[in-house]
């Protein structure tokens, strides 16, 4: 039976967070662009982003325009997600290697690990209750709540995290649905199951974990949105970890299912936030010093050149 306190606590924590950021294409693009610029003294040219991919107040001021924004971003996000393996480079290759080797190692040891964990009826029941926090009927309403909270109280970050959270959750749901059907892995609680791939039944398959990908996706969006706060990432990632562990202790998934789901969820959440967030409400650069050539006025010193030291933000 569902224990209401689990979902209630999660709802309260997520909705209170607005009162109180590594790896991504978006960040790499902006950092490369910033290094290539030569700004004038006292100014810093902001990174160039595709205006069509940014969240602006006008686009989220009404429900129809907000839905239109989410739908418009969906195609871009899906293309980036499914083609990401073809964009491995020197900077992100180590993360692909770690993720691949980690998942492969766990797949090879999943059955041994699962059999070594003692289970009980009460443990399974409690794990089931905790893992419900990762269901769509919990995460999506929270995203909607943050959006309406932001609109009603003029809180731009809350409104943005509601929109980007919904976008990221939709992206994760599509990805995990296709991978489950394609992989067809047996769950550990299936009678006669042995964790084999291509033996499961469609959406009931176990690889990757849907709860893990959803909670880590949403946690990544919220944590990066409220990055300067120390408590927000601790709480959001803590909840995502609790849900992931519960899926293992409840015998719903093998460890590799959870690792794969959690990792993909984090990357998706980070990508959506970094690619679509409004730079107007996020401080992207701190004060940096710049040495730049300068030319003195000929009236003061003819043909005199020098160096100008300035700080820009």
C-alpha cells in the first residue's frame, strides 16, 4: 500500500526549493566562444546562442506559448541525444569510457550481486513506496507546480525550471521507452528471469531504469538552476539516489539498469538546462582580468603604444 508521507515529503521539498551547476555540449560551446572573443575594455560580449533555443519571459508568459516552446525544443533535443555517440571528442571521451566500462562491468556481475542481497517482504514494500517518487505522476506535477509558482510570484528561475524540467522529463521518457523495448531485459523479480536481454516484454523490461532516469534528469535541472545554493544539489541528488537505491532493494532493477538510467538522466537534464536556459537570469562569468594593446592619443604622445589592464564582468 502506498505510504503518503513519502510522496508528500518529496513534493514539499521540491516545491520549497525555489525559496531557498562537468560535462555538456552547451557549456563547451560557450567556453570555446568566450575564449575566441576579444572584448573591449569594461565589456564582455555574451556567448552567442541560438535565440530559438532559449527560454524567454514572453515564451513562458502563457500556457499556449509555453507548450509551443516545449514542443519546438523537443526535436532539437532528441536529435542531440540520439546523435551524441557520433560526437565523441577528446574532451568527453573519458566520460563515455567510464560510463561504458562501468555499465558493462555491472551487467557482467548483476546476477551475482542481486543474489547476495537479502530481501524481505517489508523491505520490498518500503522500497516500492520510496521509488514512487520517481513516477511521472510525481515529477511532472512538481514541474508544473514550479512553473505556476514562478508565474504567479514572478520568480523567473522557478518558472524556467518548470519549463525545462518538463522538457527534460519528456526527453528522458522517450529515450527510456525506446531503449526498454529495444533491449528487452528481464527484471530480477521476474519468475524464471535471469537478467537476459531481448527476453523481456516491451515497456516492462528493465534496462535502463525509468525511475532513475526521470529523477536524475529532474534533479540535474533543478540543481543547475539553483547552482549557487549548496543545499539544493544535496537535496535533489539525495532524493534521486534514494529512489535509485530503492529500485535495487525492491528487486525491480539490476545495478547496471540503475547506473545507466541515472547517468543518462543526469546528462539529459544538464544538456537541456545548459542549452535552453535564459542567460539573462544566470551569471555566466565572474570578474576576469584582460591585457589588451592600446594606442594613446596622438595629441598626447605621437605614435605611442602601450598595454591596458582592465577588469570585465
